[in-house]
């Protein structure tokens, strides 16, 4: 059984060809790479998450930043490609295609229901439990495959890792408001509240 496991809330970076235009500063990045969400992110890294948030929700980034962010606030249900990534020594199991950050709490639900969270397809990761052991598979949820590998973790360590994910997401959430203020967006608190609501960072009462 793997003794060390890390869970990370991640967002897939935007895909682009040519020049990527954005109305606020962003770092250099590799298309479709994973961005780890946490409280230690730089403002340009937070800006990259919001660039993907706009692009993935069909908002044009060529507009002024005030317009782009106001349009984000107008969308009822925002979505982001990503979810929870598993890292254990030399093994990494990222969320796959069609998995979204907005469903990350399905990992917590798994502890109660035993039903694997949806982690995407091609490949199709999935989660199962055998007694006090939880096994995270790299593939094979939709159909059996010989190439799949797994990471094993005890239920207590799994629960601790999920608590760390929640805390990192909460720290990222608080950084949103200061980032928005840094780029002179007047609705920084509204942006904070919108992200919290759509991605269930703080558990609803």
C-alpha cells in the first residue's frame, strides 16, 4: 500500500494555438497542463485560472477585463475542466476529459455512498474501497483495461488528504478577492461569492 498520497484540486489550462490573448497578466503555460489551486498561487497564476474560466464558459477574452469579469458574474452555473489529481511517489492520476472542478465534492460523497466520483473518460479513472483500504485506479471505469494502475491508501489518510484539498480550495478562494482588487476590478467580493457558489468551496448549510 502506498504510504504517501497527495490530493490536489486542479484546473486544466486553456488550449490555444498561436498567441493567447488575455486582458490581465498571466504566466507562460503549456496548453492543457494542470494548475494546482492553493493559497500560494501568484496573481498571474490566479489570472490563468480565470482566463480558463472565461474561455471554457464561452466568454471572449479579447474584451476589456471589466467586461469579461462582469460576464462571468452573469452566468448562472460556471464550470471548469479539472477536479482532483492524485499524486503518490512517481504515480500521477489526473482528472480526465469531461471531469469538472464543480463536482469535486463527489469525492467526499464517496465516503458515504461507496459510489466512485465521475473522473472523466479516455482514460476513465475511478475509486473503490475494500474494507479500510481505498484504491484509486488510473483507468477502467467505463471498460476493463490491462494498462491501468492504482494507488492504495487507508481510509483515514484518504480523509486527511480530502481535508487538505478543501483547505487549499478555501485558501485559493480568499486569494481571488485580492487578485481582483490588484487588477482594479470593482466587483471583487462578488467574484469571490460567485466562485464559491458555483464550485462549492464552503459546504452549504
